């Protein structure tokens, strides 16, 4: 497949210079390398700037409710396990509004890849704090600066037993596309948290700010070592990008028996005989 | 000989009241009687006071009665809590020594329930002893009671089953010998109504039969019984039952699975359904078929978790933000629950809308014996699914005269599958266009609603235009039927589908009626308001019950006689 096989006719409605363009390019590159056709892919999103992504990539898409991409995506995959399911979501959508689903879908471990456009601010609602905003960041709603502790997505995912945890940076497109591809190939819930500069509302975490702090995780890091992964994830001064943790574990599809049967969607429902069950109600 | 008898077994949670009740139901059913049984229990796992009340009769019965002819109490508190329910001339059986009760009141019978249970192996057998005592008081032989005990405990292993059978036998022998003079004799004849189930079970079987392949829900009384039954048969019928982290997840999962192309549903009660409202609206906007069962209980908030109400009619009619078409089924019996589930899946897919099934604790958990309805009725109709030439065009939300466009499924042949919760054009992408907005609103609301209205289930009507016409929906079918059979000049109309409202059928049934009264398990007369709005006809009053308990046949008859309505 070629990158432009995934071009959408719908023009992007993001601000010029938005980090989302980098993520879009990285995702298309990863999809081209994956080699699946748009028909085999399902992009699922909630609401927010990140959640517009499915409109801008040629594939099946489900653009649902704010915070609710994960349950819809998990069930769409359960219904047809042959789909490659990718969720594009933001820090507000996934870690705020949808926080409960983030927790429990890591536990559920349905095979899907969750790309979180983490710009540490609310874009679509114009500049309020997000769950990952830095303490002290001033906004119109938080004029004295954010006082809530930031939500730690990587550490949370690791603590919940997520089998694939990675972090990318929107400006490092090639590197990010490799992370996304590795996430898609991992069987189970894969988290790719992506630093995404917001040029309109986040004046703190700018391209320059990230450039000074991010560094690529080197080959010396053992991605199957959870303690080492936790240490990396906890870094706050310098910010590691790359695969933080990756280890195979049984997916929902394997544990539920779904993998052993044809996709649910292919089942014949025209001739279901309920009479054997009725015999129990005497 | 009596043509019917009303038996109540009562005690605290954990004493096996439900098991005993099930045994009584099967005992009567298999000995040629018809049964209608209600479960009255508290929101707790141990302690308190619960009862299971079985009305057994020579002919079909579909409503509870207020007073019990025989009450058997398994603890002292049960005596106090239930003595007011004793019918005139009825019996209250208790263990005076065990409960420390001195001086029996009129109609009280002493039986050493716990000493007899001890003979069988210990106090846990008291419920089976009680079944044996009731068998001796109301049946000719022990045979059907013995079979019912075996059936109840067969899955739990030989020793337990044998000891329970022995306990029932001991209870039977004791009562046959010592309480013989007090026996009620009940007429009955063999019949074919040998299925025994409640609304939740029937609704679940309907969903399985309809081809539901994905069921996501968060447990909530009194809807959990549906999930239990679907789960019992999940592996046999290839269904995934997923316990969601909350009701918001449950409804979004159902929508996601449906988008992928399987029949999917969720269920809850008022509070959980409240959490689903945004997802309901999502199904409407994305035109994704969705079935939700709402099994009502009294609110507001947590309310009475284990009791009954019909308070959420207006809520179900209006739930979800924005304006869109929907169907709301309000079945009145387990048979109607089965058919409503099958119908709801077809409606949801034919019109690509949310279809709600509104039940309540009384309908969901009351047990009734029946000949099961034709299971082949209402075969699956998947509605319009894209295939070349299926029209009106490849666009997911293409305009069409009936508002319904062809669906495509992700990963399957045809155009890409798309869904958008934003306002969108025919191709499914976000739009801000005023013209598109108007067209899409017409599609989702008016065109679909018009199609749905043509398919509304006809109401059940008995004695149209009678001097007194009762009107109800959902679980009041049985009580209205019985009231009207007994009261002179009374008829009723029962709505098995309340939305789109069958206004013409209602007006035809009520034409010439003397007075029109609604019968509703709520405090405000929601059906009466709906009827006024949809037909222009204002009911003269409403018989309302909002104490968390179901209507009884004698209760409605008394209200009619005394003119007690608001």
C-alpha cells in the first residue's frame, strides 16, 4: 500500500502548524507499511481535535461521543475480530472524560491501538487545562495556574498491566510511525501517547519546549522489563520517547474464545432454534 | 373445593425463600393448576423480610391477589411483617417454640418447622419442610411436591437433593397427620401450560432467538435477570456477554458492535438508563440500530432497588438529547416480552433507530406458567444493508423517501462504513450546512417516525366502548384483564407498544365509553397525560399505585367500586 492510498477527500480543519498533522502523516506511513487496505481498517474516535482524525484518513470510521471511543472500538472489534482497530483520541477525551474506559479497556485487553494526541491542553473548547496539563499552567479558567496533579498515562497503563506502552512526539514522524506500527502489530491493547504541540492554546509546551526535553529511548532499554519501564515513564525532566514496554499477554479474543470461532458478524441468525433452551423453563 | 388459593412463604433473605417458591410453583403447575407468583424482597443479601407468593388456580391467572390464604413464616419477624396479609379464614403457619411465640391468634397454626428440619439434617432444610407442609395442606399426594424438590436441587448434587426431599416428606407427613382438618382442597385438571418463566427470562430468550450476538450491561436490579439468562445460553448460541465498567460503556459498546454488523443490546433500570442517554442519542444520530431494555423500579435516584414502578414512561419517550425517532415497546406478559424483543431487533434494524423495551420489576420477576408463544414468529429482518443496486446510493446517509439508507459493515464488501456523531452530510463527514441539517433532521425524525408509526403493534382491547374503560401499558395487562372479567360494564385497552402512540386505535376502542381511567404504577398519571397529548381525549381519572408494590386484582376492583382514583 502507498501513503496516498489513505488520503481522504475531507479537508482537515486543524490550525496551521498543529501537531496533529505530524501524527496524521505518521499514521498514514504506518498504515502503508502495515499493508492492509482501507476496507480492513476501522478508525474510532470520540470528540476533540484528535477525534477528527478518522475523517482525514481513508478507512472505515466511527466518530462517536466525547470520551467514549474505547468502548465502541472494543465492541466493534469483538463483533468482527478481523478488523484492525485504531483509536485516535486526545488527553481530554481519553484520560479525562473517558478515564474509566481507559482503565477498564486496558484490563479488557481487546486487540486495538490507541493513539492519544497528548497536547496537555483543551483545544476544541479553547484553552482550558487538561488532565495532563503541567501544574502552574495559567488558563482563563485556572488564572492562578493549574493546581491538580497531572495524570500519568504511561505509569497508569503500566500499573494496569498494559502489554504495549509507547510514547512518541508529533515532530518525530518516522519514529512515531514505527511506534504506531509496532502498536498495531502487538496483539492486545496498545497505548501510544504522543506529545503534540498545540500552537493555538498551549504556550508552555511548545515545539521548542519539547525539543529541549525529548530523547529517544536507546537499544539498551529492555522493553520487557517492567521496572525499567516504570522508571522511564516516571522521568519528568527529560522525556523519553519510544517503546517503553512491550510484552505479549493473552488478549480478550484469545481468553474469551472469540479467536477460536468465526467472527460474530459472520454468524447466521436466520435459523436460531430457541426450543432447546425453552426446555429448561419447566 | 377451592378454585384458587394464594400461598405466601416468608422469612429473611438467605433462608431459601425463592427456592421454596419455585418448588411451590412447579408443584402446582405439574398437578394441573395455573400459577402466578410474585417476589417481594429487600435490597439485601441476608436478613430483613422477603416473601414469595404463589397464586394457584384451576384456570389461568395473570395478577397477584392482596391477601394470602396460607402464610408460612420461617422466622419470628416474618410473622409480624406478614400477619396483616392473612386473608379472612386463612392460615398463618409458624413455629411457636422456635420463634418464642406464646398464645396463638385466630387462624394461626403451630408446626415444629425447625424440629422437623433438624430431623432432615439442620435448619437449612426449613424451606423444604415448609413446602412439604403446604403440599399436605393443598395437594392430594406428595408426588408433585417431591418432583419439584428434586427439580430444584438436582443440579446441586445427590446428597443435598435427597436431604431436601426427605425434609419435604417430613413436613408433608407431619401436616397430613396433624393439620389435616385445616386443609384447603384445590380443583385442577391437566393442562399444557408447562413453561414457567418471568418477563426477564422471556425477554432474554427473545433476544437470543432474534440473533443477538453481543450483550453488554452493568448489573442493576431488576434488569440483571436478562443478563443472567443470556449468559446462561451464551456459549450455546455463540453470544458474547460483556460486563461493562459502567452503563455508559455498555451502551457505547452495544452501538459499536451494532455498527460492526451484529445484533447487540444492553439493559438497565432507571439510574443506569439515565447514564445511557447520550449513547441513545448517538445511536439515533449515527443511525445505528440499538435495543435497550429498561426494567423500571421506583426512583428518584436509587429509590427502591428491588421493587416495582412504571415511573419512567415519559423518561423513555424523551430520553436522549436532540430530536429523533424511536420505538418504545411496553409488553404486558412474558409472552409479550419474548415477542417484543424479537420485534425490537427488527424495528431497530429496519429503521436504524433505537428501540426500547420498557418493563418493570413486577413483569420481570413474576413467574407464570404458559404454553410458550410460537418461537418462529417475527423472523429476523436486517433491514437495508448495502449491496450493489440496493440504492438509494452508496453514501451511508443518502437521502431516501422513507429516511432509511443502506448500511455497510466495516471489513465487508461495499463502501467504507462510516458513522459520525456530528451533524454530517450523506457521505458521513462533518458539516455545518443549514440545508443538510434540515434534510438530515427530516430523515432521522419525521420520515422514520412516519414509517415506525405504520408498524406500531395494535393494542389489546377488551369490551371497547364499555361503561368503564381502563387504559394501561406494560405490566398492568394481567390485572386489567382480570378486573374487567369480574366487573360488570368494564373493558380495557392495553398498549404493548406505547410509541409511536397508536392514537387511532385508542380512539376507536374508547369511542362511546362512559368513563376512561388509566391504571398506572406511578404517582402522576403519565399515561393519562400522553393520551391527552396524542388523542385529545382526557381520561376522567387514574388509578395510581406508587408504593413500590404491584397492582392486585382485588385492589383495582376495590378502587373501581369505591371510586378511588385521582
